[in-house]
């Protein structure tokens, strides 16, 4: 396509712009487009049925023009909320600058095909790990404030709030009403989810609605909703009716509840049950304490029944008797030792007396000592050589001593 441009000096006219746009759009040719019917305006007398086709993932739409004869012949006739596939050619009406899709074929998406697409998306998200148990967040034991996403004045809203407050009267709610079916459901639920996720006082989020058909529950299998729930830091509970074909939200949410009532029971503890648990714990604690006291009492009685506790001085008396016996034995042994040693001393004294010089002197012998000139002790004379002539002598006898001098010496024969 050739590049075109305009300048302030040579601006395009509206007709030229519309003509260029129409030329570009006409080059698109025929297209197959899938979406959900948001608005259907049809009268048999009109040339065309005017229908709005909304994207199932984003808040975007396109206008359809379907010949009334063709649209009226459809059986069943498509209605708002239906998923359809249309075949048509993009058209730009130059007169009013309007874009639409001129449809020549419209087909409703069957339940089987919808379920097949849901299962395909379910497998894809499972492979990405969005269903993994380790990424599931634990619910708080007692949430201070619960975020609730449901339709306005619905039975699901009444059930969740009434059951929760019956179980714990002080629980608080922040309710974000949203469309839970139809073309606006995904966008509405996403907005409510974002608002609750950003509220720091909300501890857990419940997405609830009653049972419904597969078509009614399609928004809760939307990919954009699943990824938004997976990114939430606040635990999310899925409580989507009783439909056997469970929506994908049940797999992505941190907890799946069978019904809105079940969600309230699993999110909010029962005050009566907790009181009963406390009473039961108190009873067990009291019984354990009584058993402990009784066990300690029996042990104390056992200790008190021992002889040492009956007569605390008995061990002392026993030790005193043992000590007395030991003292007597020691005294006896010491006395025996003294007697033995005294006898031995007497024997030695007798031997000394018998063999000593006094006894010898008493038998008539004498001890001769030479008096040393140096003033030292006298020496006992054992040889005549010790007493030269003129030596002073001391002669000891039994009853005294005699002083003498050497007047002569004579060796023995």
C-alpha cells in the first residue's frame, strides 16, 4: 500500500478520509469471527437485524448487520449471551463513517464444542502450573473481613452472609456486586476482583453464584479471569453452584466450595464448635492436671512410707553406732600396738642393761680413758700406745671414777 500523507496546507476532506478507510477495509475480504452476542435488535419488517458481537476475553465489540430474512429463519434464533461464529465482510459506510460486519452466515457454538475448548484451556493452564497444590494459599483461620463477589440481591449473597454470621457473628463483609453471566460477566467480575485485591483489610475473597447451565457458567472458565485469580495475593474461594462440569475457576482458586453455603462454612469457623473445642480442651487439661496431682501424691506417699522418712535420725544413729564400733576397734588396736611396742622397748632396755657398760662395771671391770690435752671428750683406752708416760688417765668403776697417771707401759706378750 502506497504511503499517503496530508499537510496543514493540503488537508484531506472527510469524504477522502472515509473513502480511503473504506478502501483499506474492503481489502480485508471475508472473515470468520467468534464472540458473544451482547445486543440483538430485530424486527421482521427491518431490512437488517442489528447485533453487537462482544469479545469473550476483552471489553471490545463489533457491530453486525444480518439480513432480517436470514436472521429470522434461524432455529433456534440466537439471543443475547449466546456464543456464535459469524462469517461476513467488514464494511465501512462512508456516509456516516460507521464500521460494521455484513454477515451472511451465523452459527451457534455447540455445548460440546464449548466444553472441548474449556478442557483444552484447562490442560494448558494445568501445564503452566496454575493448578499446582504448592501455589495454593492457605485461608486465614478467622478472617477479619471477607470480600464477596456475586450478583446483586442474589440467593448466593444472602446464603453466604447469613451462614457466615450465624457461625461467627462478628465477621465483616465487603460485597462487590457483579454480573455473573452474560456478555459483561467477565469484565464485571475482574473489576470486582481487582477492587477486593487492592483492599488491605480483605483477608479472603469468595466468588459465588448459584447453579446454572454450561452457558451460564462460561464466564468462570474465561482465561483472563483464571490468570487474574492466579496473580491474586489474597486467597480466593470458588463457590460456583452444583454444575457437574465444573468451571476452570474451581481448579485455579485456592479453595473450591461446592456451594455458596459450603464456602461460608469453610471460610468462617463456627463459634459454637470453637467453644465446644475450648471446653473439651479445658476438660482434657483438667483431667491431665488431676492425674498429675494424683500421681505426684502417690509418689509422695511412697517417699513418706520409706523408713528414712519415718525416722529421719535412724541413718544418723546407725552411723553413730558404726562410728562407736570403729572407735573401739581403733582403741583396741592402738592399745595392742602400745603393749607390743612397750614390751619390745622393755626387752631392748633389758638387753641394753645386760650388754651395757654399767653391767660390765658392776661385775668388777673398769673403763680407762685418757684425758685429751685439746679439751675434747676423753678417749677410751684400747691400746697402750694411747697412754705414753705421764698421760692423765680416768678410770671408771661401778660406783665412781679414779684419776691416775701413766708411770709405765708394757706391751702384751
